[in-house]
């Protein structure tokens, strides 16, 4: 639900200016990765109810996500989230029953995997890493507000970790995003902390790079799934071998474009959307702000040209695998 003037209050009825339905949670990452040209596989539980059937058809038939390692479950209610977008952010209400199966039966070989960390061991993540996958991790919202630090123990098998600033500070017991990213850099090769409209910062211990990029000032309609779209953009840029600042800038752009549309997964941009934004920016009125953006995103000239000509093999032939237990709602419970 989007376009709320304020949060709902008991005893009242609120009308919204828009709404949308889409697969969510880890599916946000799957769709975003697929739209950026990655060959994408999703391993997840799907109910045979109406919600599960909608997600199955949307992902497999409309978005080109490979579901051969996913499975259908009878007599199980699909997890469902209602996301309420207002005040430049969103609040969520989720109904969920645990999936009957917690562990993917098969982990397909891939260049990269997108996962959600959990406080319990995830053996399939280790299998993915042993097969040569770079593991990119995110984390779900902790409804208990305990922020169990055991969740971070799973980072030993990961290449990158991409929480938002609230999650990062809570798990590391720090007071600001900069301190949080430094604390996480001690535990994972690439630590990224997203700060919403204020951008993102990161440390890459494999290259010795540190970077901080500002956010994009775009008209935000719905922030649902923006962090997941950011993750898919960062993974795509990593597989293409870009520098840390370019990876952050590209991921910020993907997330920024997504918040201009309804919903989570189906608002993720493709290369056409990225090219349109870049063309409009260069041809629009030249202010000091746009001049800075033209410099920051100058690498898009070569990237877009390479994509159009089909010569960017690092991107076009990349494969991302996403393995998940029951995390189909937007921002629902952690994966597996």
C-alpha cells in the first residue's frame, strides 16, 4: 500500500493512492539480478495456494528466474507481508508459518550466491562456497529486537555483507554507520552499510579500498525492497570487476530507481531504465548537483555501450544463485 499520508490509527479507515502485488523477500533479489542480465536461479519453498501460484508464475514465466531447484508445498499458507509506504519509508506487517523444508536439496554451481543470514547454521552456504560461489549476505529484520550476534558467525563463509545502517549498528553494538562498517570489516572481506537516501559506505579488504557515496535525491514512491535491489546491483557490479566506489554508486542507482515504482521486486530496474536515467541526466539542466552526478556516474558510458553491443561478457555470462527456505514476503523472516 503506497501513498499513505500517515500511519493507520485504530478505529479509522485510511485510503491510499496506490497499491501493488509482487513476490518479495529473497525474490526481490532474484528479480533484480535477472533484470540486470544475470542468469538467476532461486531455491525456495512455494505453497500451492493462490499466493504461491502467483509468485511461481511471476518469477518463472514473467521474470525468467530458474525455479528448477525450488519446490511446491501443499497445505501450507504462503508467507504474506503488507508493506505500508509513507513518510519516505515503509512499515511491514507479516503473517508466516515456517516452511516444511528448511534446507535446499540442491545448490547449483554459480559464480555468486545471495543469501540471508540466520542465527542457526546454514550448511548449504558452505556448499555454495566450496563450489566456488562468492557469497553475498544480507539479513532480515529481527522482530525480537535482541539482535543476536550469533547471526554474524555465518559471515565466515561469506564474501560480502550488506545490511542497512540500523541492522549494522544493532548487530555490532556501535553508534554510527562508519563504526559499524569498520567492525564488520573485521569479520568479512567486503563490508557494506546502506544508509537509505544518504547513500552507502563500504570497506573491501581484498583490494584495500574504502568508499562512501551519497544517495540519489529521487522522488520516492515506495521504499519496499530497495535494500534487496541494492544487493543485486552490488553483486552485478562485483562480477563485472568494477572498483568499490563504482559498485556502490551502481547499487545506489538501482535502489534509487526502484523506489520510484510500486512494490519491491517488480520495481527493480533493467538496463533500459538505467540507460534512460543516464541519458536524461546528461541532457537535462546542468546544475552543480547534476554535474557531480555526471562525474560520479561517468563509468556508465562504457558499461551501457558494452551491454548494448553484447561485449560485456563479465556481466552477461555471470550467474547468480539464490537459495532460500521460506522468505517470500517482502522483508519477512530470515532465509532458511
